[in-house]
C-alpha cells in the first residue's frame, strides 16, 4: 500500500472511527464554502492581472477548475441537512482527500504555466497566489489531517521544484521559505486535528460505557426474575 493510500485510508469506516468521521464531515460542511470561495476568488483575481498570458491559461483552464470546485461545493452543501451514517461520512472524507491533492496539483500547474508570460509584478502575483492560497486552504482543512497534508504537498513540491532551480536568488529563497513554513503549519494542523478528535473520542467512550452498563443491568434484572 502506498503512502497516499495509507493517508487516504485514515478515513476508512472502522467501527471505532465512525463517530469521528461524522464529526469531521459535519465540520467540513461548514468550512467547504470558505475553502472553495478562496480558491475561486483568488483564481479569478489572478486571471485579471495576467494580461499577457494565452486565453486558454487565463480563462479556459480556471473556468474548468472553478466548475469542479462549484460541483464539490454543491455536493457538500446538499449534505448539510441529511443524516449521514459513519460509513457514508468516511467515504465522503476519503473522496475529499483525493480531490484535495488533485485540485492542489491542478491549480498549481495552471499558476506555474502563467509565470513565464508575465512581467515582474505579474510573476510576483503568481508567487503570492500560490503561497497564500495554499496556506488558507490548509487551515480550512485543519480537521482533515490527511487531506491537509496532501493538499500542501500538491503545492509545495511543484512550487519548490519550479522556483528553487529558477536561477533567481529571490525566488530560490522564497522556495526555501515555503519549505520551512509548510511543515510548521502541518504541525499546527495536526494539533488542531487531535484537539478536535479528543472530545469526540471521549463522548464515544462515554456512550459505549453507558451501553455496557445498561446491558449489564438488563442481564441482572433477568437473573433476578429467573431466581424468583
């Protein structure tokens, strides 16, 4: 099993994790509009400044990506009043992990393709767009640790690979800077995820103990009736 599959499998519907999957899904339903609004708004603003880029890169590709974002947002938003099972929640979260890495790579590839077509200010906007969008999305996914990590890697790897070997010392330093910042942010995200999971696990354990106590009480009552 690959590292990607192990990370995505973090949301597999194991019985003890179903309550946690439900809690994460309910939380993400509230965060999804913010996540996709950031992606859509920043991508539109980036297109507005890239006047020298080909129309396909400036308008065509982002339109397709924005449509994909709106479809995912519609899917999540339609679940807000539905009673999901643990297995359904786990399936949705697993699909979100795959979508997160796919969209991060796609948006990064489009941004890097724009870079050679701009002047210094337009290129600076591309760098800013990739960094700030990645950080914002990372925190929107803070309770979905695997999705957040894969999404960050989907931006960090192409960003570093492109700018670290650009020959421009400023861009090289920016690439190194993002490499240093991203692990620190992932540590914060991991802490947020643990803090979110702890009370959910405590509630689940309380419910389990209450069920065991009631089951034992019913058995005890049955024995007393038999003896009588």
